[in-house]
């Protein structure tokens, strides 16, 4: 297989604007470089509101159809639609609001979560979105957590409760043709910092029960994709955070927990990574760690040519022996297995 097309499948990239034409940079990434997926945002932090990918249901559906038609094989069109504050499809654009995971977690019957998961799956599917970067599997072990607890993004402090909500969301969305992705492995709920803006060390705060929602659903073979948090734990890896760690991905997640599905990084442009590692260096570290797909949101920083630059860097790394073709092929195979489950 052509190396560029193999490599393209290992990335999920964000882009600006609410429509795509033949001259749009993302169009060439999809049709020429075989980009594996895109991620949609309703707000780009460094650009005006006109850059939003989401304006209305009619516009969104048209955009997703255009994107999918550009691809020679199934394109992942992903979004963060968790509920509450983290929803890209908002009521201001004509979409129905969704309660936060925290609100859903208070319903001991789980009916609210079931109803909302079903509605979310239907909404995304109707508009051409086939992957939701949800549910959040983080435990609410630190209610003052600046990005999980304070945002109401966790269902509960109980691993059993979180497991059940995650199971419901994955099952209901999949019935609608939308695949879920549990996050943020190995657990962001206890942290005191936000990985969007800071290096996050969870060594002292993290507890082993934060792995239980993942372990429970992996054991039941109900989870197809897991997103890695940019979370550093010195007892797990003395050098790298989870998203770049061979010990955490290859040893803990793959071998010990026996997860053979898709492993995705959180946005690799987040400050927890970009403040300490260059983006291109991070790509090689993540792929060598056993990551299958890397998200580049193009939100915190924008580069329309980023995929072409990555190809050149990886090609050079291959020539210098810093990464092996087998590593890329293994990731590619897992990406194709995941995509085979898309409608």
C-alpha cells in the first residue's frame, strides 16, 4: 500500500468553515492523502465564529455528505457530544439541549441516560456523524477538577455507576449507527489541572478504581474505542504521559487489560503535550506507543498543511529507523477493523 494513504488513515483532523469545496485543504487531505477522519467543532478558539463547522442541521448534514463523498473508503466524522457544557450541537443552532452526565448520573433508574443516549445517537446519525467522542468514563473523584468535575462531565464518583452509564451510551448510540469512544484513559477525574492548558500529573491523586469502567466493558467486549488522556503518572511511566507512553498503551491497556480495539489520543495540540514536546515529535512517540489514531483539532493552533508535514516527518523517521513500517501497519489494521463497524 502507498505509505501516504496508509499514514493518512491514522489521523483525525479538524478544519475551519461550515462548507467544503474542491479547493479546501481538508478536501485534498481526504481525497489525496486518505485522511482517516475529521473532528467537528462549533467554536474555534483562535478564530472568529464564522470558522465554525456547525451552523444548522441542514448545513451540517450537507457538510457531512460532502466530506463522506470525498473519501474513497469510510470516513470517520467525529464530534464531542457528551451532554451539558460539552456539546458541539447546541440549541442556538437549532439542536435540542442534552443534560450533563452529572445530571444523568443522579437518576438511579438510568432511564434519563438511556433516553438521552438514544436521542443523541439518532441526532448524530441523521446529520451524518458516525463517531461520538463520548461517553466520559472519568470518575468524579475530585468535584473541584477544573475540566471534569466543575464541568459536570462525570456521571458519578462510583465506578459501577459510571460503567453502567457508559454501557448504556455505547449500546444506544451503536443501535443508531454511531460508535462511541470512552475517555480519558487512565482517568482524568482526580486531576487538579486541565490538560488543555497545563501538564497534568495524576500520580498522587489517581486511584486504581478509575480503570474499572474500562476493564468492565473491555471484559464484556462492549467497547470499540478508547481515548487516551494527556495524563502523567510517574508510577506508570517515569517519562511520558499516557498518550505517548508505550508502557501505558502497550503494557497496561493492550496486554494487561486485553484491549484490542481502537486507541485514539486526545487532541495532541493541547498544552499538556505541545508545551513539552513538538507536535511532530509527539506523533512519532504516540505511534510507537501503540496509538492507532491521533487527533489534531486544528483548534488551539491552525495549520492547513499539517498532514502533508506529518507525512514528510514520518517518512524521514522510517528511513532513520525511529519507527517501523510494521508499527504503522498494525495501527492501520485496527483502524480498518473499527471502520468495518461503521454503517
